[in-house]
C-alpha cells in the first residue's frame, strides 16, 4: 500500500520504460499491483522471481545461488547491476552470481533488457542486461502535514527441505525525508528429490539487512530540487551446500553501499540528473571439510572489491527522450588455493592473480516518438578498460604458459542497437538490430587451473584472447483480438571470436579425477538463436489461460551444438480469480535435449513435465492487510533434472509451501 502512495523521488528516470516497454521486461518483487510476479509472492527467492522473465533460465548447482542465463548466455555475456551499480562475483567456480547477494526484501523489481540494448550502466551485455531495482520508500509527493509510516512482515514455510523464511521491514516517509530498512532470514535443510532420496549438501542459510534513506533539499526558485539518497545492504550466506560441485561454501558475504545526489529540474527540457558513488566488497570462502572421502583437502577463498560512480542525465525535448550516462569503476579480484596432500607439504596457487580492472564508459539512449503509432529506440555505449595483474606469483605462474605476456592489458569495447516499433490497429510489430563486443572475463583471460565439474576439466585463462563480438537481429509480433492475444518473438546472435574452453593435450590436470586441461580460446564464429510463441485467452472475467513454448539453437564454428542451450520448453497456466481469492494450475517441462554439446562435455538430459498448483487469498483484519499464499510444486513427485541442472542434480520432489505476509 505504501508503494502506491509514494513515488520514489518524484519522477524516476525509470519512467522511460513507458515509452520502451516492449524492450524492457520487468518482474515485480515487492508488493503493489500488476506486473509479472512469482506465485510465491514476496517470500520467493530472487531466483524464483527471475524464473518469471521471458528469455531467462537458471543454471542450478544446488538449491541456492542459481546462475541466470539470458537468451541462453551465461554470466560472461550478461550485465548484472544493482540500481546501476557494478558488482562482481568472487568465486572462481561461479558459486555466487551477484543476484545471490541481495534478497527479495531489498528489491522493488528486476528489469531485463534482452540482447545488446542494455541499460545505461551495462557493459559487455551481449546476451542481455539485468538491473535489480532497490525498494526505496521514497518521498511523499502530496502535501500531507504528517509523515507516513509502514510496517511489513512475512513468514514462510516449505515442507521439502524444511525451508523457513522470516522477513520484516519498516518505513517512514515525509515530503523531504524517507528511511526504510529491514532484515531477512532464510534457512533450508537438504531437500528430497522425486524418488524421496535426500540430496546431500543442498542446505543453506542466509541473513540480509538493508537500509535506504533520502533527504530532499529545500526548493531553489525555478531551479528544481536536489535530493541525497543513501543505500546500505549487508548479505551473508553460511553453510551453503553445492551438490553438483566438489566443495561447499562456509561463508559468502557482501557489503554493498552507495550515496547519490539527484537533481530534479522544473520547467526545463532536463528531467533529472543523478550522480552516484558506490562501493561493494564480497568475501567468498569455500569449504570441503564436511565432505566424506576428500582425497586432498583444499582452502579456496576469493574476494572482490568494486568502487565506482556514474552520472546519468535524463531529458525530454520534442519527440526525443534521451539519457546520457558516464560511468567508471575499479574492480579487484583475487582468489587463491591451498591444497593439503596428506603427509606432504601444502601446495599454494594463485587462481585469480589480483586483477585490477579500471573501466570507463559513456552511453547515450534516445527514444524517438516518430508518429502516434511508431517509435525508434537507439542506444550505444563505448567503454575503455585497463587491467593489471597485481600479484607477482600469479603473473609468473601464468607467464610459464604464455611467455612474453604482459602484466597490464587494455581493451576497448562498445555496443550499438536500434529498435523500431509500430502499432497497427490490434497488432504490434518490433524489429531491431545491434552490434556489440565484450572483453574476456578475468577467469577467461587469467584464471589458473580452475576445475570445472561440468566437463571435468581444469581450465587455464588466456591473456592473448581477442574481444568477442556479436551481431544481433530480433523481431517480435503481437496480435490481440477481443480476449485473445498471440505473440511471437525471435532473436539471433552471430558471434565472431566466440570465447570457449579448448583442449590442450600438452598440459596435465592438477585436480584429482580431472580428465585434462582446457585453455580458453577464440573460435572464429558461433550462432545462438531463440524463438518463442505465447498465447493468452481470457474467455470470461477472472478466468485466464496462457501457454508458452520456446526453442533455441546454438552452434559453434564446426556446426556442433554449444553446451547449455535449452531444448524445446513449454509452460501452460490456467488461473481463476474471484474477489480476494485466486487459484492457479501450471504444467511445465522440456523435451529431451537431443542437440546437447557433446563436444564440450555435456551429456543428454531426458524430457520431463511437472504440475504446480497455487492459491492466493487477500484479506484484512483490523485494517491490517494480509496475504496468504499456499501451493504445491511438483505435485506428482516426479524425479527429474532440467538441461540447466549442473551435472544433472535432481530438482526438488513434491514441495508444499505456505506463506503469510502482512502490512500495517
Ligand atoms: Cu566458490
């Protein structure tokens, strides 16, 4: 309710999405009306919220910290920002995608820009750009004399894995000041797969606390108003199991903070000018001490520090709505490994050689209203980065494989995208094209003997990699007739210098049980294409049926399938709402993954189908608003794994959940 009454610092630059709504897909995390949302409501994990987005799939290594993919591309080809802030994960094994360092309670929504049309702060986003929008109470926009207070709490339970969720937050808003903050706790034991068998090492625990506040300066005559905003998030996961990997996590901790000054103009073509400075620090500590039969015990910590700033100017003149952004960040990544072979001296290795990356960029976005029925969206960004290997030992170790390698490198990357939209009578058409490039990641360029359980190879980075680039073409069409809606969309990415691990027979593996060594390399070209078809029918008021099918292909330069490309996936939902009660039944699954990346160590995944049921009841007691949600996931207790389940770890068997949220 508070969310409806308040507006976040007057007019947000986010309102741009109204003129480019088809390019931007949003899932609502917080309370409020409308939009896509998870059947579990606010209590759902960030990963469950992300599942609601088109183009998004999740790679699972356990029941915590799933890795989002967009258009069948993983982290390396995506940009993930938190309110425009850059943040980089600290695990050499990708156990901690940055989406794992926030909680549902922190967020208002998650927005996705598919493909090369990124948000202003995005860099390296060939597949897409996710921006996690923080939930700020915001200033009161009307002329109330007294401030407004809100309290909100959630409690949830799930039978499979004994999952417990507790969250509470409070807010206070007035015309010139707001503050909101809260805490979140999640606990899960090992879950059971469809055959009733416990999946060992699938437990986790997480605590999260956040605080946002804003202060508005008194108005300057004719010059608008300025406001200061501060954000603080602390997130800590402990005892996290990864059944698909050889190790677990003792601690994954993030400290995220920012301070922004925003100026809102009056009677001007300029709308707002926001300048934000931020800092975040991630500590990631892996742990294999709870695992039985560990041949060589290992310590593998990783750390990531990022400090940055951006300045975003938004304006509107005539038919143009324009955003100009300048940003810069400095990130440091360090990871090392100590092996303790029984009876011998410990072995020490630097796996990420304290790489310092300085990146600066400038971007321009323009939404042009051509006519009442058509618009053109243009966006472009140019970035330059400098990287230095600050750890001598790591630099020397890698130099053995790459004689003459430098201790510092620099790259220039860019992206440009155009999209044309046309509405005619009851249909909407959109076509777009773009080009973009990305620099190799720290793992791809400088990683040292990083074991990958997906194909059982040890990976070594390659400092001589060229930038990867891609041309994207996309199109979508939507037709609405009476209460029936049909939409289709298609996109294709034509890569040059696609970066992927390649066999290196001359080196032998370091990890016990590894098949061999791969070194990252550029392959001349590769293609990824995705298409989807969605139908929606509302025969009578309250009743809604929808169905969606997606199909993707990925090919390397020899025509062989790329790994982790979704087979045909489908989902159908039937929902009924009457007054405060809504009910939903869902069927989802995918066909056998026939075209799997055999060349890249992927093995085939079988077809599966599951049924989920959910119910939502909204009511009030003494002016307190309550929402009760309950449901069954995997109703028939199927034992299955999706193509994106790392090493085919089984998904949850039947799971009954119930959660209650209330607000005052
Ligand atoms: Cu890790």
